[in-house]
DNA sequence: GGCATACTGTAACATTGGTTACATATTCTA
DNA sequence: TAGAATATGTAACCAATGTTACAGTATGCC
C-alpha cells in the first residue's frame, strides 16, 4: 500500500503521517457501480481515493436521485468528515463510477491527526473547501442551466472522469443522474446528435466536440 | 465587546481565546441591506455573527441572483474560511437581512488559532459542516421543489430569521431571491392567498400558517 | 392637489420539461 | 432460434414556468 500512498499523497503528507496511514488504513479495490456509502449509513471510516472516480448523489423523498459531482484521485469525501462533528449518518450516496482503489481510514484518526499533523489539517480544510466549491457548481448547473446544457455538461464531465470520449451509459441512466425522465433525455440527445455534438449508439455515446 | 462575545460564544470558546478575539477583533454594526461581501471581493477578515441575520446569494452570468441560505447569530461565513486555502476571492454575496452586529477577525488569526485552540478548530469544522448541510438543503429546494413550494418555504424561512410573521418585501424582491420573474411570483402569491396560507398587502406579506 | 414612481393584478401567449403511449430495434437467454 | 427483456425513437398532450403587455392602485414628493 505504501507505494500507492506515496505516489498519490506523498507530496501532501509528511513521512510520519504516511507511515501512520499505512499502519491503520486498509486498502480496498471496488468495481464500477460499487455502492461505497448510502444515505443514512453510519460512517466508520473515511476514504482516500488512490485511483478511479466516485460519483456523489443526493436523493429526493420519492427515492429519485440527482448527481452532485464526481470525486477523483487525491480527493476524500468531505461528507465523511462531518461524522466527527456530531453528524453520524451520511446525507449522500457514493457510487464507484469506474473501478476504484482507495484507502480507508478509521474516523477516530481524523480528529487525532488534526491536532498532530499540520499537513493533515490543511488537507481536511482543503477538502472541505473543494467540496463546497463543487456544491456551488452543482447549484449553478441546476439553477441556471437548461436541461440541454446540463446534459451536455454531464456528458463532458463523464467523459473527463472516464478518460474516454465514448461513454457507456443508457438514456435511462442519464435520466436518473439528472433527475428527469428517459423520454426527455432521448429527445435532447437526439437534438444534440442533429447538432453534430455527439454520436448516439446503443449503450454508448461518443462526444464529438470535447 | 467582551459582553456580546461571552454571551454568544462563551459556551464555545475558552477564556484565553475569548480574550484574543476581544483584542484583535473589531465590533461592527450594519443596517439592513448592507453589503457585507460581494462576489470577487478579496477577503481580509472573517465575521462572527453576534445578532441579526445575513443572507447568502449566488449570481449567474447574467447578473441575476439566487438565495442560498441565511446565517444567524453564532454562525460564521464558511466561505471566508477558504481564503486561507489559496482561494482568495469570494464566490458569494453576503447581505445583511436585518440590522446586524458582528465581530470581524483578521484572516491570519484563523489559521493561527487552528493550531492553538482546540475549540476554535472544532468551531471551524462545525461551521464548514453546517454550511455544507445548508448547501445540500438549497440543492434539495431548487432541484426537487416546484416554484410554489419554494416560495412558501422562502416566506417561512424569511419570517423565521426576522422573528416576525409579517415580512416586508415586494414581489420583485422575492423574484430576485428565487431567480425567477415578478409576474410568476405575483401569480403564485395570489394562489397562496386564495388557499388561505398568506395575506397580501403592499410591501408586506403576512404568513398565516406558520 | 397633481404628477411621477413604484407596486400589484392579470390576460395572453411561448417555451421547456414531464407524461403516456406505443412502435421498433437490439441483445440475452432458455 | 423463439421469446423475453432491454434500449431507443417519436408523437401527442399536459403542466409549469417564463415573457410581454398593459391596467389599476398606492405612495412620495413638489
């Protein structure tokens, strides 16, 4: 584990901290689609992403979803951080977007290291700030963009985290992530295709103007 | 200042920290509508709210606004915290919702106290977490509610932070906060009035079913 | 009092997005 | 390979929201 750790977090953390992480952390590999954390789950450990990408979702009272953002290598889940703040249950769902490697740290360590390592403190504050920025971006997208613009942004974001301009997804999947219906997505995808921005196939979409 | 400070933050901070705040902080009283911070502003000090309420707004690329949430006594502006994280400019606008009293702390102190006072560290982390929760609530509201529900929620929230079931506001003001048009608000307000939930007057609205 | 300004009410219409319904096409599986 | 399951295309319609236009009303100011 120490190799992956140094490669991804070596520039952030001092050696003593890297060693502690190596001792108490557990290395984990999960496949695409793996449910890392669900709404209402009790949080016992916080993840450090080593490779891959994770999508963060919110749910409405009917059980329908909404994609908030993706987190990538070098990130952690700031929502987890709040468990040490009296908040015990997760307010979001985290699903592996690609095959993902992560290091799980027991939550007790988080606050212990806050006092002990300045670099950890900075990392946590930076994470909070990054997640806050991403929530603001999510708000901008939902509040200020029309569905066709949201859709195109979604496709580009997804191509980005997958490092591939062909994304494997059904219209229904997209509809879930954008909290709308499949018919609406099919309609808008078709018009994006007619505008020459994408190429539609069964189970995949190629982004042309990345 | 020490009196207001102890009254509002005495249960959170140890005496040594309260004294430091008293020494370096500046006390400030601002009227309703006062622009405390604008988008793009460089952040030089962070506010601790002593009394009153502040509304936090986001802006789209056409200059139209969207209300994110209110912060009240005992809160700070988590967006400010991020200035120490490399982020120099404010991403939001903060406007006094009521006459407001606050203590301004120079930003350098924030990180200094992070290492020095455990209670400060907890306060900062708690603030981040609270603001994150409020952003999630804002997302729920925007993404999952229809405009009439959003409007009613807005009126109730506003009555809450003003401690008054009569709120002084024009339809145009509401339209700005909810990022929609005055005509839409007038229409929905009228139907809320017909449903017996509110009473409309010029420049004010009385909430009946709080 | 009289004029200007700000606020509210409402009609008519346009656009976006959501719903229902059904046809067709592809893939999977027994 | 037949039939089931899944995915996509599209029409027709509806509901919610946005836009334009204008009338009426209250308020402030000279």
